C-alpha cells in the first residue's frame, strides 16, 4: 500500500506508473487526496474542540477553588455539547479513514522508472539470455510427462484420483529427486546467508493482506471458511509476516530468511497444452528467499538475490534467461520484477521458474514494518524483497527433458550427493 504522503508528493510519478500498468481508474488518486484533505479538516476541528475542553477544564478548576460552584456547573454544561461534537467528528473520521484505506488497497505499487512499457508477457524485456548451446536431444526425445510415466517418477493419474488435476503423486526416484532439489536449494540459501525457517502453511487474512495477496489475488487462493484461513500460495506470505507490526533497529539489517513449503494455487482459468504435466499445478514445492533491508540498500539486495537464483540454474546446468517484466505484467505489489525461465528442450519453450521482486515500502506499509535509524529520530518504513529459489515443478520438467539420453536420465552433478544415484534408468 502506497503511503498517502508519497502519493501527495510524487503524484505525477504514481500517475505515470498507473498508466504504464494500464490501470484504468487513475482518478482514484484525486479521490484519495480529497478524502485525506477531509480527514485533515476533521482532525483540525477535533483539535480545536479539545483545546476548548482543556481551557474550560482549567476555568472550572479555578471556579471551584474560588467556591463559585454555580458558575462551575454552568461551565460543565458547555463541555457536554463540545463532547457530543467531538464524538460526531470521531465517528466521521473513522468512516473517512476506512474510505481512504479501501481506496489505497486498490492502488498497485509505484513502478520503478526502469520498468519497460508493455501490456502483457509478450512485451517483457530480455535482460540476459543463455549464451551456450541448447541441449542436443535424441530424435525420439520425450516430454517430461512421458518420461515421468516411462521411469515411474510421477503418477499424474493417481494424483487425480486422490485429489484432482494439478496434484501429482511423486514416486520412487521422482520423490527422491524432489527431496534432493529442496535440500540443494536450502543448502545454497544457507551458504548465501539466508536463515532457514519452517513457517505455517496456512495464514490468516491479516497476513495475506500484509503481503498483497488480499484483496488482489483472493480468487487464486484456497480458503478454509470454517477457520477463516488461507492456504499459502508461496512461503513469501508467512515469512514476510514474521515482521508484521515490528519496529527494527537499523543495525538489524539485512534480514535474510529462507523457507521451504508446499504452495497452493487455484490457477483458475488455466487450461490447454501449456498446463500439461508439471507446467502448471495447484500444489507444488518451492524454496523462497525473503530479504528485509534499509531503503538505500534494497536495489543492491535485489541484484544479489537475482545473482543467487542465476547461480542455482548455472549449477544445475539448465539453459536460462532473465526477463525484466513490463508494466502490464508486473505484479500488483511489486515495484520491479525479474523473471527467470529455463528452456524446455523437448517442449521447445521457455518455462518460468522464479520471480525476484523488490516491493520498496509497499508491503512494509501494510505490515507496519518500520525501523529506527541510528540517530534514533523517529521511524521509517523498511523495504521488502523476495524471490523463488527455486520453484520445483518446472525445474524437474527441464531436468527430465534436457538430461534425457538413450540410457536414461542423467542426474545433474550437484544433486548426486543428495539423490544417491547419478542416472535414472
């Protein structure tokens, strides 16, 4: 959520960002500022009435000391009318604050100036591309869902029987490959200075609101109405909310945490050939990294996080490219996002495996996540960042497809100490 003061001071920049996002209701900024002006007017009236009450209270005290009880009682009767006016103003102020808050929740984050113009994913900018040769596959190369069946790694049909489409059952060496990737990603995160956490897999509405899932992505989340809880779409939600309603000291930066969780997404409206196999699931595993930083250092932190994800893909030997998302494809809460894609040689298409985003103060404002400077003069909002490091399904898909040979599927060297085998036959 953008701070009102930021909207007031940087209105033109916010307008340009909304236009870059193709956001239609740009007049909402004027409505927010008008309501905030109204709030200020109400506050001014309240302050004046409170000052009057204080003055009358002093006068009553003097009258009582002088023994003039009659005059004191008349003065007290004047305070009743003032208190009624104050109550009315406080009620009006609550309504205006709620109105402002509801409008602010509809406004997406202000994009950084380097975010390119564009309407959708077709307009994303290729920031870095694979410079090596793509894998050379045998003539009879199979897609990962066929390889999963051939080598008994993933049972999609039984997953449908147990739950439904998009909930695969990993078996045998397929399950071990999953566990190997999770351990590899967590170990790499630890070596990069991220502290491992195991967070809850369901969150309350306040947590979902804090990171921007609500109200923007409500239709994509699985909801448990009896308990009023949401299954997490990513570990970003519980990990970042560790610091909701927290005031940090500047010396605590940087805060770097990681966590492995299953992730649950309804993926409503997803269909067609591109969702086959592991390409798009309702439940999948992911290791997430979260970084909380001083505003002056968040851009550098973003670069470090992107480099970490890039190195994971290089160590796995997977062809990849990095995209800088355009305004129309950047998430509601993000100020700048880089997507990482691996190349599926059998499907001959790029598959997204990670998004690494800088949210500036947007999430922190919702979370009330602030810090005290070393000088100790008041508090200010921190910056939050997060990224997938990595999401497993499409990583598994590209490993199976790109490492297939006539003899079997070669296991990437960095995973062999985790799997205990170097080939799947």
